[in-house]
C-alpha cells in the first residue's frame, strides 16, 4: 500500500514553527532569538526547521512574504466597480481590518521591527506594501472625485484621511484590545471622515 501523503502534518509543523518564531522575534528581537529557542517553542528539532525554512533568516523572510502576499491579494481583489465610492472604501477598509485582526501577531512583529530598536533583521520592504495600500485607497478617492461623489481637489489629503482612520482604529485594536473597537467603530470613524469628503456636504 502506498504511503499516505504528509501534507497536513507538514502544514501543522510549519504553522507551529511560524507561530513560535513570530512570538520570539516580537518579544526578544530577531538578533536575540536563536534557532534552538524557536524549535523548542515549536516542539520540533532543528533539522525540521531547516527542512521547512533552511535558516532563521528563511523563516523570518518567508513568513513575511506569505503574509504580505495575502495582503496584496486582498487589495488586488478590490477592483473599482459601479458601487458608490463611499461603500467601496468601507468594504475595503473592513476587509483589511479583518485581515489585520487575523494576523495581529504578525502586525506586532512588523511594528517592533519598524518602530523598535535595531534588531539586525534581514531587510524587508515594508514601505512598498504600505504604498500599495495607499495607492488602492487613492485610486478609489480619485474615482469618487471624477464622479462628483467626493468634493475638493485635495485627493492626497482625502486619501491620507481614510488611511489615517483605518490606522487609528486598527492600532487601537492592537494596543487596547479590551476596548473592542471592531467593525462598528471602524465604520463610525469612516462615517465622520467620508461625510467631510462628500461633495456639497460639511463635516
């Protein structure tokens, strides 16, 4: 009888290694985390990590690449449509917020790399990922201006206002989880911002 495929156990092992690495990198920093600590936390041996990721640098970069690919795929799936721009912006921000909450462990790691002390971590272009987010929102804002749904000529200011609203709510979720902002708070915050952006209306 042929051997059964090992895809599921391998996937579970990769998930344990990834979770262990993210947690340790966030708490201790990349440079201060050893392969031994990662494998002990994941309950596997060093050869298992080397089989899946080849090295500590490999698990760091591949974990980020996989997460950022999920982020990019989400943005790519939101092609502009005939729906009012207000509704499109809300749907996009809600989907991004859901992804943010699902990957909160990784978001904390990214923040520790970007805003914490130098960790000696391999380079990863976080800024390009952020620019893709800004570009997606800017594209919708421009469409709203062209349709006459959004007023004013300051597309960049309106773009940053939407990005800022999303960031403020999402970061509150990360820093103060007991407040339980959720989608309702995000929607209410966007309502304030979008009301001020609509043509012919005042905040």
